[in-house]
C-alpha cells in the first residue's frame, strides 16, 4: 500500500470523529505510525501472538523465552509519540489460564526492558470470569481480568501494575494509590486514558505553527490536568510556571531562610516567581507598579517596591544589609539594574536574554525555559492545591489571534490572554 494512502486513511477517520487506532491483530507499518504521529491519532500497538508453542495461534517452535517478534515491535515503535499503550495479543487460547498468566508476565518484562512509561494490555474475548481460576490465583498471577462472560476485557491487572504512580504522563492512578484495583476500576481507568485532560510545553514544534486547533507534543513533556483545574488556566500555566520554577530552583538554588528579589513581579511570570520563592521558604522582596502592589503582596511578597523609583536597588540593599541572596529579573533590559541589589557572592537569574557581565563574585545566569513534563506535573498539582495561582484575563477565538497578540503587547495587568480553538472549548 502506498505510504500516502496510510495518511489518507488516518485523515478520513479523524474527520469521522475517531481519535484512536487499534492495530489489530499485528504490528502496524512505519508509514501508518508516521501518519498517526503527524495527524494526532492515538495508537494501541498490538503484538501478534501470546508467544508459547502450546498456543494454537503461535508459530511452531515459539517458546516462553522466544519473544523476538515482540522485541522487534517495541524497539521499532517505542519512539512514536502516537502510541499510548502496548497490546500483547488478541483472543488467545491460553487467556485466563495459569500458563497464559506466566507468558503475559514474561512479555511484560520484555516490554519493560525498553519502555516503562506506557500501559500494557491485551485484547480478550473471555477472561478469568469464564474459567475456574479463583481470586487467590488472580492475586498470585496478576493476570488479565475479564469484565463479564464473553466481554472484551481491555483492562488488565497487569497493565495497572505496570504504570508507575509517579509517572508524569499517566498520573490518573495516583488517587487510587498502590492498592489492587477492582475490575470495574481498571476498566474505567483504562478507558479514561483515551480521554485524559492534558497540558504541555513541547519543543520543537512538529509540522505546525504556534496557533492551531490541535497540538502534537512529546509524551515526556505532557502533564495531566487535575479535574478541578479549568482548561484555560491549565493552558496558561506551562511556559510561565516552568520558567519561574527553573529560575528559582535551578538557576538561583533558593533555600529556606534566604532573601530573594523579584524584579517585575506584576506580570504573570513575575507573579509565579514570587509564589515559588515564597513556597521554598524565602523572604521575598518584589518590584511592581503601584497598582499591582496589593496583588503581589497577596502572592507572598514581604515587601513591594515601586520600580518606577530610580533608587529602588539602593532601597533593597538598605533593607537587606548589603543586598539579597538571589534575584530574578523579569523586566526587559532590567537585569543590570537588578544586579545592583544582589549581595557579593549572590546569584542573579534573568529571563529576558540580557544577562549583564558578572561582578563582585555574583553568579549571573540567563534562563531559557525547557520542556519538562515531570516538573510541569508537580507545578500543576501546586496549582490544584491553591499554592500557585494564575489569573485568566481576556479570551479570544482562534480567528482573533492577531487581536490577542496585540493585547499581550499592550499589557494584560498580570493576567493571561487565552486563545480558544472553538467558541465551545471547555473552560
């Protein structure tokens, strides 16, 4: 089949409303996976055989230790971002038996040699509920659970066991903890994996511009959005929050008891710098416009100075007996002035790409935000808990993107300007 026909097939399914493809019952072609990557179609990548010579569908000579086909599939396909889970087999004769359980666990080990981030499942037309194996054996084998006689047992105990609770991409198991999940819980969680609420800052951009209805993001850059966090807030969080966190934690190495200056705390990123510095136990001195002072104080600043006053660096030095331990600059062309408020041997981080020359043994760093899904997951949890806040201001449709950009340039008074791909996009 011509490669471009694979892309056409995926596009037709997308147009019909499909968002996921199961490659039943064998590994897909490279061209199909490339098309799914490019067009945003999620994939369940399925292996052909359960793997044992006694399995009726398996080729003669295949044993419990011969998983060469599975090896090939995982190594070939694991770097395709469209793949969200692995399927070991389809409707095998040994499903629901102790022999099948041993095979499945061996296959899980093969997969985990190469990929520990994706769930593992199998497609079953019958499961343990159609056999004589009791619940104790289920506990011992961790084998797939059927969801009713002759049901399609998509969810498996084995796939749940393979998902790490600290996985930044699939954090939806966290609330359940490490307890063994009931079969209905497994079904719900596995199906909900296809409908996760996600946010991301992901670079480089793949085959797209900055504004689009759909966005392709590397799995390692994705964070799950908790149920209580609105989509517009979740969309606004990644870039400013990651910038602030990488400044406070990595560049400035802020510790409890230190004094930290944030120059330009009235903006979105500046506000997050204040909140994160305070969260790490620092005493925060901030600069902002007079109309932003109350809001910045509420974010955790102990002192707010008006940056319009030309002697504000001197005021900082007088408040701190010689300067702050660390400073973050969020004001364009303001890094050199911020440096004057830092003590000898302190640290300065600027997010404005204009780092001044170092002096007085001060460490000077320019911060360029980097994608980080695990870190973003931690930040969005702080948002859900109320430790961090982001205020959404004006909202525009995608067709009004030029007007939205103009609003950003004029200034949004510490709020985020949001683009909605469709008027009915969830908030």
